[in-house]
C-alpha cells in the first residue's frame, strides 16, 4: 500500500506541477505559432539533446553520489517530520526503500521540477535572454520554494547555496543541450542517494 500511495502521489505531482503547465504552454504555442504538441514538448526539453552534455551529467551524477556517501551531510535535520526525507526513516536498504526513493526522488520531485523549472522556465528564458541571465533567473526562481526547508530545519540554511549552485548547473546543461534529460539525471541521482542514506542511517 505504501508503494501504491507513493506512485499515485508521484503521478499527481507530475501532472499538477509539470503536466498542466506544459499543456497550457502548448495551447499558447499552438495559438501563436501553430505548433503541434510534440513540437511544444521538444521546446520544453522533452527530447534527446546533445549526448555530450548527457555524458557530463552522468559524470557529475556519479561524482555527487561518491561525495554524498563519503561526506554525508547531517541527516537528522533533513529527516524530521515535515521533511521530504522523513518517509525513509528506518526503512533500511530494502527493495521497498529503493522503489520508494525512485518514485519520490526521480519521478515525483526530479521529473516534475525539471520539466517545470528547467524545461519550461529555463527554456523560455533562454530564448529571450543571454544564457548567463536566463540561467541565473531560473535558478533564483527554483531556489524560492526551497526556503521552506528552513521551516523544518532552520539550522541547515547552508544547503540553500548548494541548491542554487545545483540549479545553475542543471540550467546550464539544459540550455546547452536543449534537453532536460541530463538535468533530470543529476537531480534524480542526488534525491535518490539522499533518500537511501536516510533509509540506511537514520532510525
């Protein structure tokens, strides 16, 4: 039942946070430029993109896993009730924890946020602004909802510059490659790794 609920929650968040904005974006593009849904989706980063940047993303994802495992940040504040990681407390490294981490970290959070913030927002900014300003703008917008972390764990305010730096990297990869696949891979890898660290180390 836990995984069923997680799957439903993941689908709902992707639909609400990314699917509806993508649909509205397509309606606007169809009315103004006569674009098909496929063409609008490709403009939003739902395409293959430049493989070179996907390679960069895979390298960074691997490195980030190594860093998180070797130099794990304090997990207790990030796993309190009300935090995104709380549901993983005490699960251990089990198949359930892995499935839950993939649903929550890769689909519900990373896919929804990458399609919205990098696909739609960064993509739109990059067609109107120089890369530097488009990237800073989307990273700033992405940072805003993450201030909610401070309501649960105010002592981890230092994570916010890391979130901003990550958003800059994700945005750069998305704009240069034309795709959200690389940024999704990096974002999902970080989320899943943190979830499994909480599952295995916090009881």
